C-alpha cells in the first residue's frame, strides 16, 4: 500500500506563470479542475500540457470526446472518465452513448464507431493495429490528417490518465457510471 499523498496545489502555492494559466482555466470552466492544478506541481508541465491539449486539430469536439472516453476507459482513469462523461454530455452525447463509446464502439453513428474502434485498437496494441481497423477508419470518411490527429489526441489523453492514476488527486466532476 502506498503512503505517498498528493495534495492539490492552490493557485497561491504555484508559480506566477501557472497561477495565470489556472486563472484563465477558472475563467473558462468556472473552477480549477484538480488535474490542472496537479500539472502545476511542475513549473513547466501545465503550460506544455495546455498548449498541447488546446492545439488545433482536424477532429471536432464530439470526435475528441470519443477518443478521450475510449482512452480513459482503457487506462482506468476515474478522473478523466468523470470529466469526459460531463464534457461528452455537454457536446450532445447521451449517457447510453457515452457508455457504449467507453466500450470502444459507437453503433449509433458509423463514423464515430470507426473512430472508437481505431482509438481502442491503437491503445490496446501500442499502435500495432490490424489493417482492417485502419481501412474501416478511412472508409468511414476519415483521412490521413485525421489519423495523425487521432493518434496525437490519444497521446494527450494518456498523459493525463497517467498523471491521475499516479497521483490519485480527488475527482471534482460527477462520478462516471460503471460499465455493465
């Protein structure tokens, strides 16, 4: 059993640069999510991560949430599952659809289904996916730019999953429903 506890830093306990970033996040979200505050334990990680996470992509918001939900489920990140369940609902997904996406499918939407299956396969096989998964992704209407952006999105979410899985800071979003 681990004795190391990670306290969530406050805005007053982080660098001025991190404080400014956290204040910007708070202005947009309405609060400072604990995972962002945890990035601020490093003088550099919060700025690096937010630049990465907020970078331009060919994926729309719903597609990003498909990737976020699949990756977070595979990595068992309770924080990101809670956060992206809430964000997924804000982007128009139903609870039932979110639960299906977390399983790596989206039978309610063929294009999202191909995306979910690709994200799941990339995660479960460390990128060594079957050609059929990739062919289905392209046949669903995605292109090579979307493929690269999906892989980048997978990596971005996996970083936060690992940060939470190591630090276990408190989840400050409503708990995600368990999968059946």
